[in-house]
C-alpha cells in the first residue's frame, strides 16, 4: 500500500460551503494490479460544478460520498505502470483530483497529446473548460460569423475561452466581468465591449452595449445576467446554459422579469455539459490546438500552492477570487 493525502467531504454544505465541510486525511493507495498505473498529481482543478456534487441529489454526475476522497480534474506523471498503454514518465490528465496521487486502471488516465503547451493547459483551454466553451458556443448555441455574442463571467476559465473562440470565428463579443481590472483583460482578449456588472444594473449595461440586441448568450452565471439576455435577445436568439453560479449556494431561483420574451423572440435555450460531445473531441483538439499554436487563444491562471489550498481555492470561485482558470499546483 502506498499512502497519500486526499480531501474528503465530511458533511453536506448548507449554502456556501465552509472549511468545516472538508477534511484532509490519509488515503492509502492499493497495490497495482495488472493493467493499472500509479500517478503523482502535479496540477489540480477546482470548478464551480463541484458544488452540485456536494449535495445528495440526483444529477448528471453522482454526488460526492461522505467520508470518501473527492474527485476533480488533475494532471500528473505516471510513476509506476503495469500497463502496456502507459509508461513511467508519461503525462496524463484524469478525474482523480483533490489528492496527491492516484492509482487505477490505465483506461482512467488519458495521455496528453504531443502539443507544445504547458501541462496545466489540459485542465484549461485543452481540457474541460476549453471543451465546454467550444461545444457550448459552436454546437449548442450554433454561433456563426457575424453573430453578436454575450458572455457572462467572461474573465473566468470558460468565459475567457468563449470570448476568444468567438473572435477567432468572426463574431462580435460582449463580455461581462466584475471590476475594471477584469474588464480590461476581457477587452485584451479581443472582446468588442466589456461590461462591469459591479458598476450598475447589467440589464441597462447590456441594452446600451447592444442596442440592436444579441444573437447568442453563453450563460455561466444565471440570475440578473440571464434576465438581461432575455431583455436583449433578437429574434431566434440561442442561449447555451453552461452554469448558474449565482444560484448554486442560495437554494432558491432568480425571479426573471423578462423571461416572457422567450416566446416573442423565439429564443432557444439548451443546457449542456461538454461530455455530451465526447465523440467530437477530435475536432476540438484540432481547432483549439491550432488556435493556441497560432496565438489566437491564450489563457491566464490563478494558482494556489499545495494540496492544503484546494478547498479555499474552490470557495474563492464564488466570490470572484479568480481571473481565468483556478488551479492548485502540487
């Protein structure tokens, strides 16, 4: 048995989680079986969707089990292998995060492609967040050249990728973010306008920035931002509903003032997760890899150090503590 430390969920949060909901404990790794590998994690991802897994409710992914190690995206190095498919030294990305090391069947670990990118990109623009942006914008919302696209949380990991993909495909982009510094970065990514939602009502800001309306809304926030998109939607607008972080910890839903426009404007709304499009990941790697290599898509990371930092890094997602992708480096 090989030991390592892992974060465990010890109780179900009520509202915004606290450190009391988590415990860092030893989580011994089993001896390797035939076809298994052992991986030392180098980078951990924390993402808003994990909040839903802390509730004991039916969803698209099973809830975290109380008293058991948590899971999340990670990148690491193979340090021991009993599989012909992976060898020692290979870099892999996988879902056994929130821990220092992992062991299991080689099929649970994905060897990174030979692209000239830093390892943490496989948790960002080449990973879950980039794929979510790519499929949500281009497949779910069916965004096309010339569309006016509104993106909430545009300075976040997914939102910043949406801004850049949209610009790479010839769209006009309006991004919303909190504060002047984040808005400046959104504009630096290529957005045609950046709305500081802390400066005034987002409905007013959006209607001023898009007097002709919007064709596409990429939703990471819900709440007032989604209501603003209803108010500004043009005929046959398409909404890709990725996340509603504003409501994750409240236990109640927002009261929409402009939702009745879904009828008159024939708005199409669709919720999704990127795994709906796994058969098309080859297209994503081709396009995203090309954009990164050509300098059309870049990233910014907010990095916290050490396994001990993981829960607080996660909690900081809900107060705007990240610009770009939030990561934990081990």
